C-alpha cells in the first residue's frame, strides 16, 4: 500500500493555492513517448503533476481555480474505454477517479477544449509550466492571449505566470512519507551495490554488473532505475555520463558504479567505486581515501542554516587540497582555486537536490538570488569525485586512468543530517572485505 494518501495531495494543492493570487492553474500529465515506430517508452508521470494529485495515468490534466471567495479543483481524465482496457489496461475512468481523488470535480479530458476558454474568461491570471509544450497548455496559453486582446470582455486574463517555481519550492522539504519512500529506494539500491561488489571479477562485462543490480531492483518491486546506470570500468569512469556499459572489466582496474532505483516515483542516487579484483592498488587507495575524506568532511558540515553555496566552495577547497597532497596539482591552494585548476580533475558540483526527480528541480537560491540555507527535510546528494584520464601525461603515470566518485543521499534533520545510505560499504577495508566474500 502506498504511504501517500489523497489527503497529502489535497494539502499540497491548498498550500499551492494559498501561495498565489487569484487565477487558474493548469498542470498536465506527461505525454506517452514513442520509442520507435509503434512501441512506447515505459510511462513515467510528470513529477510536478504527480506531486499535486498522485494520478499516474497519461492524458490527464489538473485545473485549480482560485478566486477571492473560493477555490475549486478539477481533474480531467480519460474515460474508461473497453478497447484501451483490452490492449493497454483499464483506465480508472471518471466515476472511480471521483471516488478516489479528493478533487471537487472530475471531467472527461475530451471536454477540456470546450470548457477551458469559458474558465479562463472568468479569471485574471493563468499559472502554467511555461516550458510545457503539450497541446492542452498551448491551447490555454492561446486562449488566454486571445481573451487578453479581446475588447469588451468583463474580466479576462491579464498575465501568464510560471507555476513550477511554487510547486518546486514545496518539493524542497520532504514529508515523513516522502522520506520513507526515498529510504525504500535506497534500501534496494544498497542491496544492489553490495551484490555488484560481491560479484565483480576480472573478465566480466560492465553490463553483467548492471544486470545483477537490475535484477535486485525489479525482483523487489521497483519499477525502474532512477536514471541510466553508469557501470564504468577503468578509464571509462572519466567519462562522467558513461552509460554504454559494454566494456570488459580488467584485472587491476577500478569500477565506478553510479546506479540506483526509483520507488513509487521517488529516486535514490548512489555511487560506489571499488577494485574489479577486490584489492585496491596503492595509487588507487591513496586517491580513494582522499575522495572519501572529502566526502565525510562535507557531510559532517551539513546542518540547518548552512548555505548550499558555502558547502560547494568548501568541497572545492577540500578537493583542491587533496589534489595538491596527491601531487596531481602543485602550487598554492588559494591560487589554484582562483584559476579553477582543480576543475580539470574535479569538474562537477558537490551534489543536488533529490526526490521525485533524481536531480530534483527545486530552487537553489531564494527570491533575492541568495543561496538557500539547509532546512530540515531537504535531501541532497553528496558526491565528490576525482578523475584522471588515461591520456593525461601531465600526471604521474600511477594515477592515470583512475576515476573515483563516492555518492550518498543526505537528509537534513533538526540537529544536523542523516546519511540515508550509510548502510552501503564505503571504507577501503569494508569494500575489500566484501569483495573477498566476507559477510558484513
Ligand atoms: N546519477 C546522476 C548523478 O549522480 O547526478
Ligand atoms: Mn547525483
Ligand atoms: Mn549518481
């Protein structure tokens, strides 16, 4: 049974309407996408739409209306259809949607076109996702513009606003129920990483480790990976978005795995890097321990009130210092940071919000453009990495081809943080013991 219930969605809609002036909000479901010819990608609902109503079908719209006197919520859905039920499965339909969702009205999506112009005629503002190019939203925008330009209409739309910022600001702070769903995703992801660490052997293919992890996700009920899995042996780890996963794993190399599952639309996002043959070389170990040290220090600094920007700068200082200590960079840390010299080996940010989307599109700055301060309920990944390409002749040969990232999912709590993925092995000793088959 889902942890979320209709009351949660109703409260979110109320909060959204409380945060805006009079007007009409229209949110659309995600389109069904064609993969090739007449086969489709597995369907995944639009996160903002889902956050506001919990409806998982396509061809649906949520319309929220706010006047000075009252509010109204309307869900537009596809009616039940025998043909669709035969080929693709039964739709919930209008009557059942009325029974299930705590909205004021449920209508047939096919009536949206004729209804929306009349709805907009009565109101002064339209709130939409400005980047949504679905025909419903384009139609609403066009109707609003037409009404705006029509003389003699008593009350008509005066402005079109973006609604996503308001929704995504709500999405920043996760409820207890959302945290439970993220934890469930992480639990399965932890099992999958441990399985990969135990199974790894020279001569295996990257995709074999991916398959072992996918088996754990799917056989335990997760719908899918939260993002395209990265299983990168050796120098492949230095391609940040390597998702080919077709190479053989070589003795003496590391393998970087950035893979995680989605549970009830909530993501997890975990990276571990370990030796293919179970034993870190001296050079691999020294880089690994630097990355781990940076990660632990950054996580330890997380607590309410700390600015996300400060954490980013702090992580860059730590990574730059680590690169100096390894002998990969030389010079004054301050100067190297100013020159952004560390970016060659540590090019990406320290982390991102995570929730319904693996890269949750919640704001990073407040309305004044100031970096947000951490607040209990926020979830952010912490994922420092050092990447040294095999063809980088400016670096000592022993380091070439090493790419290491360590990533955990961190919840901000009242008095600090909780590492939601703390159960996944991470020290050199733990990883080597697990590779050797020791039960941890
Ligand atoms: N897995 C994507 C990321 O770490 O941001
Ligand atoms: Mn990440
Ligand atoms: Mn990741």
